[in-house]
């Protein structure tokens, strides 16, 4: 329901962003080479900022209190000081086509600009310089930040797929190209279900894409040999490291249900193993797995070999660990 009379801006309003510091809304007017500034306190236009031709996407950088406007028609990005509402710099992201959309990553103070023929540009918000280009699919258009995995998801409007960028290393995760519908444009991330939603303009559909890891997990494990002794059933500890095979990032937030430990080799026939607890370590991606013999069984003297499997949604990995009991 529209609560009041619509606010008049200039021709063809396109992108929009909010500045929580001054509580203003910035609207890119694609048909007027301008940005309208709306005060949310009064819901009135309080300023109009002249930018370059065909401003489309808008993003706010809270680290420097600046607004970034992608000017599709001029191949530039205008940087606006939100305190004074003045353009302080014009950037040229390149890529062979006009910039379309911008997304901000608060973890690295970088802005990711789509609109190249097959590249995106990365702007360092601390210096307001274009510091890198990444090759993605054909005609990247939409961009969304995945705050859970520190990744950028890019819709490639001509190749009908989505590219994934590791925002920590600013590299494209090469094994992850996600096919979607025809002519994908915009994209949004939902942190509550770890999914991105992609609008497919020519398919009249929305693709729902899980952002969880799809490939292999790299697992390393080491079992200690001091706590468990023959004749007792005290907890034995296996320390495991879990990283993402696609981009080498530590996998955090795993719980006991993500781990399965089975005794492959044990003395005198041995017994199965029971996982009692999994605790995250101080360093991200490390876990301490507590195991005991089940029921009233006890540890027996000899060598044990455990197989350890880790499953995180669609991503899987496995490793062996050895323990000697004396």
C-alpha cells in the first residue's frame, strides 16, 4: 500500500541506496544525468547532484561515507561525498562497456562493479582507485554480496549463468559457474537460508541458487595418543581441519551431525566408535572431535584407524586418522 503521494524525482529513476548516517536516500536518474537526494525525515528531495550519462546502479560505502554511482552511458563511476553531496572523483572501471551495478563488501572495503563485456571491476574504497579486473561470464549485470561466505555473486546476462568471486582473495572461483534462466539480470542474497535469487528476464522466472559449497571439502585430521589408554573409556580427541576445496577458505559453523567417524581397523576386532561432541577451535575451520567406545566398551591396546567423513550440504570430504592405545 502506498502511504502517501509519490516523491517526484527526475527522468527514469533507476538505482537507489540508503545512507544511515544522514538518513538520506540517493536515487540515480538514468534519463537526467543526476542523482536525487531524498531526506527520509521529510520524504522530500533536498538536493540534486549532477553526474555523468545514464546513471544506473548506486552503492553506499559506510567506511568513508561516500556514494558510488555507475554511469552506464559514460563508462564512469561517480564518487559522491555524502556529507556535502558533491562529486569528488570520477573513476573509469573499463571493461569495454558501461558500468551497470555496484555492490559493497564491508569486510574489505571494496566495491564490485559490473557492466564490462566479460569482466567486473574492483574499486578500493579506501583510495578510490580501480585496483583489479576479474574475468567472469558474458555481459555481467547484477551483483550481490554473500555475507555468510564472503563472496560476490555475478549474473552474466548473455551467457545465462552466475559467476562466484571469493571476496577475500578477489579471485573467481573457477569451478563454480551456475547456469540459470535466460538473460539473468538482478540478484539478491538471503542470509537466512544461504540462497541467492536471480531474475531471468526472458524466461519470466526466478532461479533460487544455494550459496553453500558444492564441491569437495579438504580435510586433514590428527588423533592424539595420550588420553585413551587400554582398559579405560575416556574421551579420545581427533583434531580436524576443514577447508573449502574451491577457494581454500576455512569452513566454520559445523556441528556433530556434519561429522561421521567409523573404526576401520582396531585391535582384536575392536568396537565401533561414538562421537560425543564436536567443538570449534580457536582458529577458524578447526574442530576437536570427541570419541569414545559405545556402551560399556573399553579401549583396547593396539592401533586404531578411523575413517572420518564430513558433509556440509552438497560439499563432502573424507580422511583417515590413526591412534595408538597402550
